[in-house]
């Protein structure tokens, strides 16, 4: 008989995501289902950021970016067995993964999570400890990413 964690993974995640990321990884991600869960991991009780000094058309994207930063830190911590993971950009041998998106008429969709090194020309802020961490964030928090990327 399977344990409760495995059963919960099977009830929370789609078969496709379980097949892609595996039950072991998804068990680590069970505490991170929502943006509010990410905040709890860092003791953030009230997420209020004032972007009123910026043009109204940019505010939603800016708030979504702030959320994505918190979510990225949370998934990297959980994927690193609860320890904070900080990309070391002085260490070219440390793998760092970045999400690639596919633009559809309905919004952005996860395409891939690719590895790159310090000497790459891609952005550095939102990188992930593993391709699984990047894929999980892209799928689980797609609505927040779409608000940011639009």
C-alpha cells in the first residue's frame, strides 16, 4: 500500500505532470500550490507592494514579477531539500536553468527549461536549481507568469 504523500501527489497533480517530473520531486512541491504558500515559506503574511507611482498599464506586470521572484525562491528552496539555493554567477560550473515560453493566442505556455552557464547572454534573476523546478513553476503558476509576460 502506498503512503499518504504518494496518494496526495496523485490527487493533486495531473498524470502528465507526475510522468514528467516524478512523484519524488512532486512530494517536495506539495507545500507550494499557491502564491500564498510561497509567501508562507518566507514568513510573508501580507503581500502588499505599492506600484501606484508607475503607469497603470505596467502595474499588473510589475506585481506579477514580484510574485514570480518569491515563487522562484520558494521552489528552489523546496527542490534543495529546504535549504536556500542562490545561483552563484561566479561559478561557471554551476548549472542554472531558465524557462523558455511559447507564445500562443491565449497567452504564454511552458515550452522547455534549459541549462545555461554564467557566460551565457540570457537573463540571470529567475533561474532554477533544476529543470524540474523550472517546469513545475511554469505549469503550476502559469497564470501569474502570463500576467507578468503580457
